[in-house]
C-alpha cells in the first residue's frame, strides 16, 4: 500500500525539528544524532529540500538549515512531491509512460476512475496539511503532551487530519482513521 520512503520520512523529521527550533539554523549532525537517522542520507535529503526552496542552508560553524518559509506555508504535499513525486495507487496512475502504456484494459477498467478519486483525495489532504500541523502541541514549560497523559482526544490535539474531517472527498466509503 501507499508508504512514504525513508528519504521522505527523514525529510519530514528534519523539517519538524526545524519548526521546533523556530528560525535557528540546525545542523545535519544535530538532527541525525537527535533522531538517530543516517547522516549522509539526511544531508542528501536536505540538499534536495534546499534546491526546492523549502529550506535555506548556511555554511560555517554556525551554519546548517532553516525553513525557507513559515511552517504554515509549507505543505506535506510539497515535501512528498519534492522527495519522491506524487504517489500512484495503481500502475495506470504511474507517471512512467511505459507502465501506463502496458495496460491492456485501460479503456474498460472498472477501478481506474475510483482509484484516481482516492488518489486525488489523498493528495488534496497532503496539500492542505502544513508542517505546523505536524508538530505536537507543547504544554507549559515545553513538555510534549500526549493523549494518553493528558486524557484528551487525539483528534482535537495536533492531528492534522482532524480539521479536514478525515474524508477523502468524492471517494465513497473511504476515510482515514
């Protein structure tokens, strides 16, 4: 099923870390040590995010990476598209013409249109989900709050899908947990 690549997961981890650091430059070393992710792969991912103008880089002892725009202006969709392209649910939705051209039943396929609607609904959700909404709420004093400790409903706190009703638009019977 649909799964983000490690590159994208590490990129999102780094970006959320930058949101937490509010405008401070953070090094690849700091992020890789804090989350125990491979430093070299993380550096490659951050270079790609820099080329896409999602982060800015600065060399030197006080250098590192910082968000190029406010966290409310960078979406999950932008990050995913930068690091792995738009997701496809079936081979007929692949962006590779060779794979699409090999489908013998495209003209009569009963699942092509419904899967396209699901994909578009998922993509729309990713485009509405900002980096800010991925950051966990903080309690007074900077401690992370969790639904288990605070006894509150996860849907009302920090869940980027809660404000979207977890619906995938026109895809009947499909919703996110």
